[in-house]
C-alpha cells in the first residue's frame, strides 16, 4: 500500500486530508510539527510527503531539504500562494505546490500524478464487488470481465478514486472528457446511467442535487 506522510499543524485540515486519502486507498501518517515530521521521514519508508510550509519548529522549507536528501517526493500544501513562494518551493525540488484552500479532488489528482511520475501508483482498486485494474484498463467481478467503453472506464476510475466525495458535473466532464463543460450537456448523466446499468449499481452511485454524482462507500 502507498504510504503518505501528512505534515500539517492544523488538525482539522490534516484529518480531512487523511480521511479522503485513506478512502482512496492510501495509508496515511500525520505529523503535527516539523520535528515530528523529520523523525517520521527518517524512520518510515514513505512514498510521498504532503508538506505545509508554516510548521512549528522546523518549517516546511527546511524539511524540504531533508526530504530531498532522502529522495522523497514532496507536494507543498500551504496558504502561501504568491508566485515567489511557489517558485521557491519548486526550485527547492518540490514535485508540486498546491495553495490552500484547495478541493480534495484536485489534491487527489496531484497526488496520483506525482506517484505515477515515480512509478508508485497502485494498479488495482477494489470497490464493492468489482476489481479495477488500471494497467490493463479492465473491470472484473468474480473473475468475469465487465465490458466498458474507454470513457466509462475513466468515469468509473474517477469515482473510485474520489469515494464519498460529491463531484460536480463540471469536474467530472473536465477530468474524463477534457475541455469546458457546457451546462445543458447530458453527456455526464447518460454515461453515469450506462455505467450504473453495466455494473448493476443502483444505489452505489448517487445523484447529488444541483451538484453531480458521488460513489457511496461506507468506511
């Protein structure tokens, strides 16, 4: 399982990140200050570090140097959103820089992108009674393949990686089809209905009023 260290001093933010990353299948560890984060980096074999800049004790920039010496991928998560701060973080060797506040779906996408760059992504996802193999782009139930179109597979993968998160139709369209969503388009709704029918998921994918859709999974 992919292991992620969350170095964040604000507990509510850390808990929100941890909850959603855990639902996406990642194993998360939280460090509330810079010293604890440094200790965990040295002790644990992490695949990725999510690093706040303004940490008590040892700040994020100082930790970035340490993470680089351990060859750990890093995404900065910080309220410091100026171009100067972003350039500084990226020049120090960070793999990405995300400014607070951010949407969880964007964080998950960036985490996946960095892990993919380092060839550390999980290739198999288990959701309810189906198995999604991202390498072969196949979906099976009890060993039997469920035939999906390319867009249906991409749609399922987006929902599976963002379990229990209400995804706007705009977000779904941009991630699966690319380009800008046109409000009157029924593309997303039609593909959702086709996907539910093929998977026999009447209740697992639910409509969220005036927003879009959510894959419901009890943790």
